[in-house]
């Protein structure tokens, strides 16, 4: 997969892309991430990309021309069928199902806003979907873009060593993950549940399933309520 990011602060991405799973995924060739500096696409001699809002009011607005120019130069570098987004608090909210959908795209283009946001003509004039990482406002689109990168790249085939990890984790089946334990067997008076030491894989699976449901009921009952009702014929498919 090819991912292009357009940002005013490309240096912010170096740490996230240079460590852990995202670095491994790039080293393996599962993904190529290209971060482009929006200021390279302004014609302003001072590399300015923003201006004061018409009508007055606080803050600065990202001007249309640098974003249109960046888009027109960078979008053709991506593969046909790439999904292209403005990061925007009002966009479609990212969740695990949306991340899975994006992981099947041949490429992504993410445009990060800043200041008060984008001149409206960017929304009106460019063929971009809008994506939000949640109902709160961050300073810029860089952290949201990094959230998208992480959520999507770890789902690409072969990136997470054991594919079961991304199948069994929270939100994959409308429920949270089960509890996990490692050594030591007893810690500060808290014991590892006996079933996990039993070696009985069927019992362990049943316990994990039950615990995942209990945890979901305790912490995120809304996920269970949103699950499709069981088939009355008893057909589990
Ligand atoms: C300070 S915000 C602009 C907020 C805008 N004035 C509003 O009230 O909706 C600057 C930029 O950060 C990014 N951003 C902020 N919060 C975000 C979120 N929850 N999801 C995605 N992008 C976000 C967007 O790119 C946005 O253009």
C-alpha cells in the first residue's frame, strides 16, 4: 500500500514512522509512506500557506491554492482507487470497521489541516472524503493522520506476526478483548486464573470468550447492544 500525507509539520511523523510496527511494515515493503510538506506547494515568497478569515474572527485559515497545488501534484502519484481524505473533526469517525475498510484500499492520501482549518473551497473543490478520529478538536491533522496510519498499517497482511492477534482483539467481533496474563503466576496477592494453567485448550477458549463478554458488559455495554441479534434458526453463520 502507498500512503501520502500532506502536512505543515512533516517532521512530526519521523518518530511514529521510525519505530515499532510502522517501521517494520515499511522495512518489509508492506507499506510506503510519503510525507509531503505543504509549504513546498505555495507560491508565496515567505512560504505562507494561511491567511486571515474573511468576515473577521480569531485564527488563520489554510488558503486554497497551496492545498489545491499539493493535491494536484501528489494525488497522481498514488495508485488508481486510492482513498483520499481531509482530516476534519466533522468527518466520518474512525473505528475498527472503518480502519479495516481502509486497509483494503490500494492507497491513501491524508491532508492535514491546521489553525482554524481549511478554506471551504478546499472541501467544495477537491474530491476528498472527510475523516475524524473522534469528537474533540486537536491543534492539527498530524496526530489524527498518525492514528490512521497506525490503525490501518497494523491490519495490512503480514504486518502483525500472528494474524490471530488482529482477529481476536477488541472491536473485531463487536466486543472487547479478554484479559491476558504473563509471569509471574502470583503478583502482589493476585493469582493467574487456574484455567490458564490447565493446558486444556477448549476450556481456555471458553473462558476467554466468556471473559471477553463479561468485560464488554462491564465497560462497553453499547457494543453488545449494537451486535446483530442471533439467528433464530440457530444457524451460527
Ligand atoms: C484546530 S482544528 C480546526 C477546528 C475547526 N475550526 C472546527 O472547529 O471544526 C485544525 C485541524 O486539525 C485537524 N483536526 C482537529 N481535530 C481533529 C479530529 N478530531 N479529527 C480529525 N482531524 C482533526 C483538522 O485537520 C483541522 O483542520
